[in-house]
């Protein structure tokens, strides 16, 4: 128990009873206190990517869904890692740890990472989508399967729609030709009377 007491004493000034008040959105990179771990779980202050900030919801206020970021996980070849680079607002190439996503209280946020130009660090949308798809694939496989089926069905519907558009263009062309022939025949008929 003395280890925990020393930890709390050491970190006392880092924790706040107030929430981190800046509005965070999907993709922002924040430093989070992840104290308490078992085995290979990440712990202590760690950069994390915000996947959802629920602190502005009346029903769920005060919590966030985050995924820790770890430099050693970059290009580790693991299924539960999405690689990010300096293009994503971080100083070192790293891996987003899909296997360590967690819901945290917003008071665990120590600060928001910034770029050299003082803009807030934020991961690119393509990488966030890759993170979302990884979460779906490994944590919600049935839903992922349905999503893939729907995407395939949508692609087939788009193809059928394109074919229908082409047919409609052809039918309009034929209709116009028939209208023109009809006008000519009407004129010929009138001229013979």
C-alpha cells in the first residue's frame, strides 16, 4: 500500500477535481494518466487518441473513449496496432493500441498535445477510420460482417443504378427520335389533305 501512497503523493498536483475543459473531438491527442495496470497494460502518463468525448452529453457526461499510443508498437505487425506517423501530429512514429482502448474519466486528461505551430495535434481522418474499422473487426465481428455485406450490396446497387441510368439515356434518345418521326409523319399527313 505504501507504493500507492507514494504514487498518489507524487501525482497529487497532476490530478484535478475539474474536468479538462477544452472541447475534444475524435482524433485529438491528449496526455492521459493511466495509473493501474496488470501484465502488459500501459500505465502512468501516456499519449492517447480521443475516439469519443462523451463529456458533453447530458446522459454520459465526464467520460471519454481513448486508445493509448505507444512508440514501441510502431510497425510491430500486430493485428491490434494501427501505425501513425508525424503526419498525424505526433513527434515519433507510433502505434495506436487497439487492444488497450478504454473508457476514462475526463479528469485523467493532463493536457492536450500541440504541434510546433501551437495547433492542437489531431490524427488524420483516414487513420481514424482505420482505427474504427480495426475496433469493428476485432471487438464487434458480427457487426463488421454485416457492414461488409451492406457495403457489397451497396456496390451492387450502385452498379445497377449506373446501368439503369445508361438505359434511361438510351430510352430518352429513342423517345426523341420517335417524337421527331411523329412530327414528320403528322406534317406529311397534313400536307396530303
